[in-house]
């Protein structure tokens, strides 16, 4: 096809969205069939742009475009539809799963850009021409719908199904109702706190060397009186957007520290710690965060060393981050970098931030038991590299998402200090934690 100037992305030279739509329309005209379209998004790429700057972000986009062209020479077209979104169009593609593997593999090979070492991850939505998608023009909508499902379910890839359309409409209606409710009535959150609609559930963290219970991670839950249970990945971004996350965040800190102060010791007499997630928004007004932690510790007399505060990679470059974290450490608290490797990883975070722990994202453990030996080996090598990195910086590594004994044995042998996952327990209501501690059998 002839490509007009306005159909090319000026940064990468690939087709833009207009160009891809024109190509799909032309294939319909020609009666081409057997097409498969991948919509691909770089996970949490916006934080690279905001934290490392536009020059590095643009460089990563161009390098990604080149890698895609080299990795998938069999693609009919590769397009950059907008921002961090790419599309790959294939004809007669049978090896869809293999293509997903190659997408996953090529993005996890590190980029070296202007002194920064960055590892990416992607999510994909896949649509194929069939009875539900009878034209090439419908493929783009189908693949983007599937991509949205992959993002919501936190899976690396999702395949389009017709029922996704109604699910998407229901989700949109629910999200819109919740957004209107919160935006028009900020008191809704205050009322929810007062009425015990918010709760904290706790998931155990286990010491690999001793098999002992080490700590619990505090995880927020909301049961809305009208909408019922609301997913944290829905209400937390909304709370951040309308700038009330400091209310929720302060409540979680106070409640989790107060709960931990009442927990019985382990059978050996050692106290059990608590791990609390801190939103990037809470660093915008660091005085509130610092005062909340200080007051909670003073009121409960809990040993600060038992309190671990978790930040995410996405929040690691807020201007006040490093100074505020150091002040929290000066209080005696411990600092962890959560979900390491999930979106993008930058070595300067490990060097510049006062970290005690780094949490290996659960996605890395899924492939350890793959029936594909090459896939399992790639996963194993990647975990080994990250755990070696944590050892280099003298940072204790926590492996999330441990669900089987094999996963536990492997990450322990590779150097993980702590583990967390369904192998030991789901997240439990606060009322169950004292008995869980009393009945816990080390090494079980």
C-alpha cells in the first residue's frame, strides 16, 4: 500500500493509527483473510516519561520499534498507534503462543539508554479473524478490547472473546458510577472510614532460612454499600486522581500499626512485623506522611523496626522521595521497593534510595514450572539475575506469588530471603491474624 505522510509516526517511522486503519480497510477491500492483530502496551511506561524525562522515553520508544522490526520480520505491518502502544499485524499466523513468548522475551532484555539500565514488560491483546470478527476493520477494536482485559486481570496476554464487549460496558458503567460518587461527594470516603466499609486484610511473609513467620503485608479492601466489593486497582487510582489518597493512606498506616501492636509474639518470643504500601501521592505532602507514621508509633509503642513501608517502582522518582524515605528510616522503619521488574526497572533506584528490601514481582515465578524447558530456563535466569542484583546492593529479596513447593524451593536456592504467596495463605481479615500466629508451625 502507498503510505501518506500523515499515516506515519514521525518518531519511529512506523505506521501510525491512521495508517494502520487504512491498511486494515485495504485488506477488507482485497478480501484478505486469516489475519491476526496484536495490540501491545509497555507496562507503566508513563512513569518513565515523568521520572526520567522525555529524551529517554523517546529513545526507548525508538529502540522498541527497532526491536519489534528485527524480532518479527514476518509481520505484515508494525504500527505505533499512540504513546506506548504498538500493533503487529500477521497473516496466517499459527504460532500465536510463540509470538507472545517472543514479545515477552524481547522486552525483558535490558535497554541501556543515556546511562540508565531499564527493563520493560508488556501486555498484549490478541484478535483473530473468525465468526465474531469477520472483517479486518474489526480487528483493531477487538485487540484493544482484549488488551484492556489483560491490563485489568494483570495477565501478559488476553485473547478477544465476544463476551468481553458486554463486560467492558458493565465495567465502564460501574467505574463511572463510582467516579461520580466520589468526585461529587468526598465525604463518601470519610463516611466509609467511619462506617468500617474499609478493612485491612493481611498476608503472611515467611523467612526462607528458618521457615518462621516474619511479617504480614497489609492489603486494603472496600465493601461499598451500593456497589459491593470494589477492587483496589479501581478505587485506589480514583482516590489518587481526586487527591484523597492521603486520607486512605493515613488510615491504613494508623490501622496497620495499631493492629500489629496487638499481635501476639511467635512461639519463640519474637515479634511479627507489618508491611504497609505507600502511594506516590503521599510523598506530595511528606509532612503528613511523616507525622502519621510518627504518631502511630508513639501511640502504639510498636518497635519501628517491625514496620516496613513499601513503595512501587512507579513512584521512585517523586522529587521528595529519597529525603522522605531517609527520614522514615531515621525513625527506625524499614523501606522496600515493591513489584521490582513489573513495569520498568532502573538501577539508580537501587543506588539512590535507602532500601532494605526489594520485592520480586509475582509474574517472574509463573514460568518456573512451564512445560517448555526454554521458557522455564529464561524465567530461572531472570530470577537469578535479579536476586544476584539484590545481593550486590545488600538488599534482602522477597519473592511474591509463591504458590507451589517447587517455586519455594527454587527461589530459596537462588537466594530469596523472604517469600509470600498462596502456598502459605491468602490475605486474611485482621480478626484471624492472632490465631494464625499462635497456630503457625515453622517450615509447614
